[in-house]
C-alpha cells in the first residue's frame, strides 16, 4: 500500500503490482514445497527448525516489549 501511494503514474503502479505478483508466486511455491521438503529432511531436522524458529520468535517478542516500554516511559 505504501509503494502504491509513492508510485507516480501507471507504469510505476504496474511495477509495484508485478512485484506483488512475483512475491505471491514465490510464497505459494514455498508453501507447496514445504510439506515434501520436511518429509525429505525428517523428523529430527523438523524439530530443530521448529525450536530455532521458536527461539527467534521469542527474542523478537521480547524486543518488541522492551521497545514498547522504552517508548511508553521515555527511557
């Protein structure tokens, strides 16, 4: 939405829409390939990936809380 707001003219709007379509296709391909890829890698690798992504998500959540507290109290 921000890029469409910044686009000047029809050509740039089509560029933004083309990039959006490309991202949609890449995301769809990744989602379709995820199941067979995980079956190929096995249960142990899936568990490792799940744990690593869980730690990353927890770290991001903690950072968002810290940033919110700093913004609220002006620290």
